[in-house]
């Protein structure tokens, strides 16, 4: 143990403390005044960064809506009835039957229209000259003249605009055909999403200007703000503005932003006595150029007050710290022996904790690898945590595949059947496993992951920039495995077999490669020690539904993992319907096994009153002869029962509870909640608005504003700190939101005693 620190002269030590603190304070004041000279530039950059971030978020929301329109168009183009209808030119009974089925289909998929800036929607069929939507099926000329009441003399212009494929993915103003309209036409050809067949049809969406402007409301609070948008060829698309009309041509203003060297794509310019800033954002979705023009008086209104406040704070800091120097110096003169002992104790505790964590690492490694092979990885958060811990690199870029290695049990001298006495010590088993692990790392690389489910079974997760089905890579793997086999046989008298699964780039679906590798290994023989699943003979007439897959399906259903359920049925369908020529009788046996799996799960559930009606429908459906698609639907319905609550939409209730508990989190967003509850952002947005009648952003802002009023009325929380208690990134954003809701500033409400005026 170290000796206590000798304090020989307290006065001298005190003088040293006072001198040291004083020098630090003087240096701090000098740096503070020097920093004051550059505070305007720094504050300006901070403001521009915040403004750039808000503008980028607005552009991102616009991109998300256009991307969702592309998704809807892809769904529309995949409909068989609509495909057939688009190629029909003769108007007969079949033609009108197709139109009825198509309208029904469009009604089903356009439930998302309410959360998009879409006033109306239709599909234009050039071959027949008809327009079809969920509510109409009409000749184009009748639609133009009577349904919309557009100007008759511009019909040919409108028809040329609607029929052209060259003006798709841009905004076409409709005000030229009817002056009262303030909307745009956005077109997407159905053939662009399905290259297998030409489909002469165009999806047409009418976008409302007011709804588009709502995306940019956070950056257009000033009446002099303006948003100007061009396409990737710099052709003007649309303009959103308040009372501001620039004197310079808008194209010239765009050129000012284009030559900006600022990391926030912001440049200043003047018109007369008024200064402006222009900010540019390039869309990552369609390369549109977005330009935001704002007056400096609005954007930098807090800058002058901030500088004065900063100077006052620096002066007060100097005075107060000089007064505290003596007290701080005396307080810090304590025996250093206690401090040294505490530091040593902390160091020892830290080492002990590190040792404990290091001992647990192999267990966590095995658990994570087992989850990968079993398919129990679903959320993006799980993927990130597992990939980081196991140091899996190249996800989404490289091909990953499983090599299943099986060892002949009769060759393991230390292996004994259940119920017999072990003839060797457990150390022999450890030596055997260690030897095999070293061999695997030697031949397949040190970065592979190994799953060891049984004494004679090993699953190796390999990766490559090539697909494992390529002849060169497959031959290389077979040669490597054969060399390993010969070495183990020669030096350790161990005979191994190997099965190789297909590749996959998504970690949640690596279990498919594991199942395929296991299946391939089961077909190996003494003459054929290595088999690729890709080259298995599937013409035997036997259906594919191994016991391990039934166990996985059970786990996925009980975990309500719909994504994995759909993936496992894809695999079952591909293996049995695409790769194998099964007889009708054999297909019945496959469906019988699937039915048995679902029945076991159904009867493992408790018969509660809220599940009674579901069980009656489910049991009735199982008694009817089902297809593979029918079995998949039953599995998904059964999975939904595991997460169902007795009253209302409990998912939204849980999300509302989560928002109430975490409204102060600045990172709270659609994406974060979607990941937390394992649902897609678009579905969550639609479901939330359906259940609550409000958008997520509106609901969150109302909650934060109500909490803000409570803090102002009932607490002494400083106004400068309110934003950090309510989930806002900066005080400016909070003040804007508060003033928009309550019509006045937080300071005014605190001064008036919290009474709304």
C-alpha cells in the first residue's frame, strides 16, 4: 500500500491552489472575450445548420410521399385484372367485367390516400381511351369536359399531356385547364415497375398545393419565405411562397445557391435594404432541387440578444469564480491517501468487471449464433446488436451461406450412447472440439462464425463476394472441404460430411441457408462426402417439410413474427411447387403435415372468451381442403392471435403509452417507434391516424405543448431549459411550436401567470 501523501506546509499548498485556479480563470476570461469576437459567425453557422436540418426533413417527407406513390403504382401494376384491362381495345362483356374487378382492387389498395397529398387518383388506359379509379370508369373526353369541367378548347393539350410517357415523374400544373385549381398532376407508368411485360397504362395522381406546402410549414413560418423547386434538369416544377416576390429572377437566385461553398448549402444575398439567405437541398429520391429563400431578419432574430447575453454571462462568470477561488482551494486540500485508495479500489473493481464480462463473452457468442441459425432475429435493432457483437461485416453487400459439417459418431471414441457409462474423461471431448474449431479456422478463415448444436454437428457461416452457386466458388469450397476431410481422416481418424446452403444477404433470413445445408448434408454418403443444396436431386417425388422447419414455423407463429412466417412459406412453396413435381396425393400429405403443425399450436393456446370466435373460424377453416396460400393465411391469423388484446386496437394504445412516457426524447420519431414495435413506418402512420384521427407528428406536438403549459404554470423551470425537457433540439424550434399553438411566447405566459389571452 502506498504511503499517505505528506502535507508539510498547508499554507504553501493553499497558495499554489489559489494561484493555479486564478491562472485558469484569467485564461478562461481571455479566451471568452476572444471567442466573443467570433460568436456571431459561430451562431450564424449554428442557425444555418438548424435551418438546413429542418429544410432537409421537409424534403425528406416530400420524398417519402413520392416514394410511397411509386410503391402504390407497383402494386397497381401487379394486378392481373388491370393488366388484362390495359391491353383490351374491344369493349365487350369481358372488358366491363375486368373494369369492375379492377375498380374493386383499386378501392382496396387506396386506403393510404388519406395520408398522402393526393386529391384524386386514376389509371389512364391509352389503348381504350378510358380512365379508371376506385369510383369511376369513364371515357377520357367525358371525364375532361363533364366530370372535371375543364376548358373545352384545351382538350387536345390535356390529352397529349396525359398520354405522354416523357413527362412522367414530374409535376404538371392543372391550373391551365381550370383557373380555380391549385394542384399538379404526377404520373407514373405501370410498365416501369414490371419489366416482364409491357403494360400500356399510366397511374395519375393529383397533388394538392396546400398539402405539399404543409410539408414545408416548419421553414415557411415567415410570410417572406419562399420554396422554389426544379427537376434534375433545372426545369421549374413549382413554387410555394407567402407575401415575398423576389426582384431577381428565381433562376438567378438558384444560381446563387449553386455556387455556395457552405457545408449547409446556404448563401446570402441582398435585395435593396433587406438581406436574404437561400438554402439548397438535392433530393436523394428523384434529384429535384429544392431552394428555400428566407429573410435574415427572421432567421437571425435571436443573434443580437444572444451576443449581449453571452457577454453578460462571461462577466458574471469572472466575478463569481474569483469569489469562489479561495473556497474551492481550501475544499480541495484533503489527504491524498484517501483519494489514492479509492482510485485503486475502483481500478480493481473495474478489472473484476472486465474479467466477468470476458468470461460471459463465449456464452453470448453462442447465443447470438444460435439465434441466427434458428431465425429468431427480427428487428433492425437486433440485427445491429448481433452484427456489432459478432463483427459481421458486409451485410447487404456480401453473400452469406452456411456449411453444415457432420461427423460420424461411431468414430468418436469418447462418445457414448445415453444410458451407458463414459469410457473417457470429459477433457477428450474438449480436445476434440478445440481441434475441429482450429481446423475450420485454418481452412475457412478466422472470421467465420461456428454454431455447434450437437456433439457431431457444426454449422459454419461463411461469406463471399460471389454467390455460392457459381461453379468456380463451389468447386473451391468442395476442394477445401475435401482437403480438410482427408487431413482429419489421416491425422485423427475422423470422417466428416458436408452440406452447403444457398446464399442470403439479410441476417434475419440466414436460417434458410442453415436449413438447406442441413438438408444437403442428410443426402451425403461415403462416396459423396460434400453436396451443395443447389445441386440436390429434387425429382424424387418426396415433399420438402423437415422436422426442423416445423419447429421453426411454430416458433415464428408463437413470436407473432409475420415477416419470418411469410419467408418460410415462400421457401416451402418454392421447394415443393417450383423445384419438385409432386403428385396430388403427395401434396395432400404436405398440406396434412402443415395442418398438423397449426393444430398443435392452436391447441397449445388458452381458450379465452376473446379468442372463442377466432377459434371457431379457425377450426372450421382447417376442416376445409386448403392450398399452400390458404395455410399461410391461417398461420398469419394464428400469429395475430398471440399479440391480440381483448379491447380495441391495443397496439395503438401501447404506442400511445410509450409516447406519453418518452415524449421528452428528442430522437422520438416514426422510424424509432416502428423499430420498437416491429411494424413498418407507413403501416404505423396509417393505423395511428385511423385510430386517433391525427397524424403522429400532430399528436406528439399536442402532447409536448400540453406538458409545456404545465411546466410554465406549475413549476419554476427556467424558460431557457424548457425545450430540453420536452424533446426539442433547440430553443428556437420550441418557441416556434409554442407560439403556433398558443399564439404567444412562453415568456409572455409565465409573466401573465400562465393565463391564455
